[in-house]
C-alpha cells in the first residue's frame, strides 16, 4: 500500500519548488518552504469550508431575520413543529398565533420558519 504524505500532496501541487528541494541533503524540503506550503494548504481548506458552510448559513440567518421583521397581524405562518396558524399579535419576544377559532398560542420568533402564501380571494 502506497503512503501519501503532506509533502507528497504539496509536491503534486508545486512540482518545480519540490524539484529544487530534492537537491537538498536528505532529499527533504527546507523548513521554510514546508511551513509556507502547509499554510497555503490550510488556507485553501479554510476557504472551501467557508464557502460550503459559513456562507450558506449566513444567508439563511438573514432570510429568517427578514421573515421575522416582516410579520404582521393576519399573516399565515408555519412553526418549526408544523403548526399552521394566523398571527394574532406581534410582541417584542413572542408571536401570538391563532390556530383555531378562539385558540391562541404564544411562540418565540425563532420558531416561526415559513410564511404561507396569501390565498386568492
């Protein structure tokens, strides 16, 4: 079984630099070059991680905040538990939902996940 090392991965990435390093005693890259290539690889991993994880999460949080800011009395919403109701009142920390006639339940803003489309009259 062939072992793959970080040095081997970097050598595939920048062969001209490692060709010069192989002329060094012992065939190893000088310490400064290895540190530089390790930092470059870590930077690339961080960028990929940012674009795959952090960026979509930030977009989702902004959309959720916009939804909570736009809620008003009479809107039909869905909670995280799947309860569908109409907004009866919007308070600072809570939203009062009417889920049946004269049945009102208080929810935190964070548990409102979706606004239903307005029905055509």
